C-alpha cells in the first residue's frame, strides 16, 4: 500500500483528499502547516507528497527545497491556488515533479497520483551508465559527476536517463512529456523546459551538454 502525505492548510481540501485517497486504498497522513509537514516528510517513508504552495509557518517552496537539499527524491505534486505561470514555475523550480491548479476534481488528483506512483516505483535495471565524466547508477538512482554525488529529483533522474539512452537523437518536448509524465498528463509542455534548465545547471561543469534543437526539442551530446 502506497503511503501518501498531504500537506494542506485548507481543512475542506485536506479532508476531501484524505477521504478520496483512503477510499482508493492509500495509506494517508496529513499536516496542516509547512513546518509539521516538513517534519513528517523528513521522518516518514512516503511514496508521494501532495504539497500546497501557500502554507503557514513554512511555505511549500521551502518545504520542497529543504527535502531536495537533503537528498529526498520523493515524488512531489505541488498544489497552486490559481492558474498562474509564476506559481507553476516557482513550484517546479523548488524541486516538485508535477503541479495541479485549484480547483480540481478528485478523479484528476487520483489519476495524477497514480501516474506519479507508477514512475516513482518503476523498477530500474541493475546497471550503471557512464559517459565522459558522469556516471548514472540506475539501481541507486544516483548521479556522479567526476566521482562527486550530484543530487537530482526523481524527475530529473528520469529525464537524464532518457536523454542518455537517446544520446545524439533530437527529442521533442511532446515525446519527453509523453514518456516521462505520461499520455494522461494534461499540463503545460513548459514543464519539460523547466526540468531541462534545472538539469543543465547541475551539469554546468560536465563534458556532456543538453543542446536545444530549434523547432524540435532537446538532444544530449558529449562535447
């Protein structure tokens, strides 16, 4: 049974999500502010976190950043209060894997959670991929750059893995979106651009690079 943490201060939304997810067969815990949510997320072994952007005591961005800085790659779905691009980019830039805009339907939430859990729990082959100065450990879900561990979110790891498997091939945003977020994903394709940007930042000193192919998408090359 998957274990899910809901960090949401609006009691009506918290109760609705908790009820629907319990009915769907998930083990659910809740927190009503960012500080308590962070403590639970840090100490609990959760498979997925539903995290509101605006929270008392500690906002969702800070909660997510602190977890990522500590190497926690739990799948995070950020909830934003309005259909605002700044909110979405802010949430993703903090390390969230996906976002949802309020109001939303219970079916939509459960569909997104199922998709996230499928990707989080996907079995990886017991092998290592090496190219130039980077090593991707698929069993441990770790990236090493010049033998130094680089912290990646779950989605960043999946993206780099897919780019490495398709080195030298131009991949469209739509293909990356469909492969890594799923056919059922109905969010903006710019989520791909945000994750590419974050991945590039972490590979700044590497001999490999992610090139932008105008009119197509992205391609990984070794310089």
